């Protein structure tokens, strides 16, 4: 049980510190679009061809 608790604590601490490190190195640009929002039509066309929206 102690191993489980320690692993959860390590996971949470890693999430917090690694996220801060990545943000400091790469920076955050809120005006930049994500690939998912830029390529919406490509995804919809792909899903239509596969029969997902028929």
C-alpha cells in the first residue's frame, strides 16, 4: 500500500514540475492554434470516408 501512495505522489509531483519545466523551456503562445483546430476539415473528411458520419 505504501508503494502505491508513493507512486501516486511521485506522479503528481512529476506532473507539476515537468509541466513547469516544459512551459519554461518552450513557452506558451495562447494565440497559436493547435493542429486539431487547424485541420478540422481533414478529420471530418477522413471520418466521412470511413463511414463514421453516414
